[in-house]
C-alpha cells in the first residue's frame, strides 16, 4: 500500500491538480484510494466541497475517499497508520512550503512526486525540496523515494525536453509522463470532478492515465505501514 506525497516548496506548480487526478486515475485501476489534504490553503478540500454539489451520476470514482478539511501534522501521526490498512493507495497533497508538516509527510511516505514546471525559476527552486528529503534521510532515517514530474508544460513546446536536461543535475528519477497545462483540467477542478469524470476522451485524461500506469508499478516497492 504505497503512501505518496505530492510536494514542492514552491506554489503554482500544479501539486493539487496532480494529486486529485492521479488519485482518480489510480481509483479506476485499483482498490480504494484515499486523498489527504495537508495544505493549509485547502485546495483539495475546496475541490471536495464543489464535488459534493455534483449529481451522483457525474461522479464515477466510488472508491475514492477525500478529506473534507486539511489535516495537521498531529492528524497524520494519529490517523494515518490506521487508515493505511483500508486503502490501496494514499495520496497526500502538501502545501507550498517546506515546513514541519511536509517533513512529517515525507517521514510517513514511501514515495514523493515533486511536480516542477519547465521554467528556469521553478527548476532552481526544486532543490530545496530535494535537499529536505536528503537531509531527512541522513538525519532521521526517512526512506521516501523522490521522483520529479514535469507539470504544467505548455502544449506544443519543447520545454519538457529542455527541462529534463536541466533537472538531470539533481540525480533524481524523472517520470516519463509529462502533464501539460490544459483548460479541461482547470474546468474539472472548478466543478469538483477529476479529469476522467469531466473529459474522459481528452488529452489531459490520457496524460493522467499514463501517469497512473507508471505509479501502479510502485505497489511492489512500498514498505508495510
């Protein structure tokens, strides 16, 4: 049962979009999936409120559970081990800060996906999050395995390829899938749906289906919690 953190100390890189739609993609292919919001800004929690206003026949992910309010570090340490037994995957959406709760999430997670937009500024800023993971490994025995994900790529550009070259300096695996910046993802978020529920035939959904297939391979690599 992998626990996956979606984290980057910089805002605006698409963390919540990745968390929501990866959870949806995995929920279609596995057992129950739990999406946990630990971002004090509550993006996933706000999305869940919009979701509750949708007609039931528009929501196909019946095995996707979502927190209605952001959890604190105390909530995580108190509840996560018990909840972990109920789900095939747990996805945790972190806030835009490398803070105490992010450290707690890394300590409890098997994997961390670090979305990064293909711009020089964002590529440079990802170092702080990677450094936090490396420091945790050396000082506290944290075992989370980080992966980089190119996110919010502008459609029709070669920025993804250029970003891969720039990100290689971090010596962290880069996921093959690239998530582009698409209007359908924004529209789905507004109405509280995953991209599969909102636009199943879209390129945006194809990208998250591809990402889900990559992540499914991690099941055998996760440690017991």
